[in-house]
C-alpha cells in the first residue's frame, strides 16, 4: 500500500505554496503531491514530477515529517572537521604563548610548525589549507615580515639618498648650467668661436660695371653691355611704363626692349 499523505494539507493549500515559493525544485515536488491529494495515482504523480515511484515515496515521507520545508534541497554536511573544541582551545593557548626558540627551534609560528605540534600532541594530521581555514575562523591572520637583506647598510642608504630640492634652488641650478651656453644652438663653451660672416642680403661680389640711369619704375639699367648691341645703340636704352597701352610698331618690329 502507498504511504498516505498527512491530513492537515489539501490540494489547494499545496498549490498555493507552490505559487508562492521561489525554489523551482520545491514547487515541482509540491505540484506532484497536489496531484496525489486530488486522487491521482502515484504513477501519474511520478509522470507529472518527471521521476520514479521510489522518489515520489521519498517526497511523501519528507513532507509528512517536516512539511513543505522537507522538499527543499539541503546542503551536504561534508567531511567532519579534524579539530574539535579541545584541539582549538589548546591551539589558541599555544598561539598566545608563542614558540620557545630553544625548544621549538623557531622564533615565530608557521603553519608547518603548528602541523608538527598538532601531530606531536594529539596525533592529528591536517593539511596547511585546512589549518589556515581553522585559524581564520578563530580570527587569526598570517603575518609575513618584510624581506630584508642581511648585508644592508642603513648609513650608506641615508648617505646616497636623493634629497628633494626646493623649486627656487632648482631654477638657480638650471640657470647656472645654461649660463655657459653660447647663443648659437648646439655650441658649447669649449668649441671654437663662430667666425664673422656678412649680413644676410649683402652682395658678396662687386658689380661688374657702373649702374646706368634709373628709369620710371626705379630700376637701374646696365650700360656696359659688350658686343654689337653697344656699338649699334650706345648708352642705356630708356624704358617707358606703358601700363595697359599697346606697344608701338617699332618696338614690335625691332624685338628689343
């Protein structure tokens, strides 16, 4: 015979609990039991829940014992702790007392030293990770000293330490360094002085001949032209500013300006 359900619930109450819950697996199990309250067979209820008959029986037993909370997935207890309250009390006393260098051979406790102490005192084997979790649960933290070289000389460190300069002193030092520089770029104090050169725009070579008269535009014309041009037309040829006027026929025929 199937295990009967408890009588203080009915199908409507179980479906109301399934609507209010936020746990999906619990809602599915409650709807399965609601079908059983409505008179469905256990096979039909197992088809609704998507499980077998044995699992439906287990749900009925848990529901009868603990009610709707019995249908919630519980957390697995896991492996029990290797340390009990007596071990934790002795470990706390040992941590507060500190190690004895002549007896324990260390000046501060390490996890590996505490593991050896637990084995010698209580014959309890425990890993470093588990012991670290136990100490954290007891509000203890592992502290590591800052590494220091054995040959470090504090006096030498202070002697070669770079002291900060004030802003005004930095400007004075920068001015002293730049005072030895010449005005010429990339010319130092120990390089030869720059030679005098003619100013920009000055003629390096004198003119080959005297300049001729000045025309209407302010241009100087050369009058010492060699060759046939000088014999045929002595002197400097005058130049007239015509503006937008057309050139005369003589100028066009001669081909000379």
